[in-house]
């Protein structure tokens, strides 16, 4: 059973529900390539400098970095909450967010 048929089945059984299917990886890739268009100051550089650039996560037991609302990445491969929020907002209301 594929995703479209699962959504159709759920929609018919959960009448007051609304299901959205989106390409979140494409959205995050675009944010990474064009961070200023989405309100971010950095795309590929994580805000957590203790973890290093591009390949390390933030150091355990350290305070979260202050740039986690302006950077797409918090650690080497950790997507910032603000980036996910932006993607979810676009799924809900389209490109107006």
C-alpha cells in the first residue's frame, strides 16, 4: 500500500482530518542553498562551533548555541527547529509563510 492510497483511506475514515504530503528534503535543500530568502544568516555552517563544521554534532552537556534561530544547522547534521518550523508552516499555508 503506497502513501497516496493510505492518505485516501485515512481521509475517508477520519472525516474531520486534513492530510498534507510535502517534500521536506527539497525544502530544506533550498533553505540550505538560499538561507537569506528564508530569514536565515547561514546555510551550511552550523551555529554550534564546538562541534565543528559540517560533520560533527554539538558537544554533549554544553548550552545550546545562540544562533539556532538564524542557522539552518545546529550541529554538523542536526537541522535547527526554526528550519523545521519554516517547512511545516509552508506545508500548512503555502508559500505565504
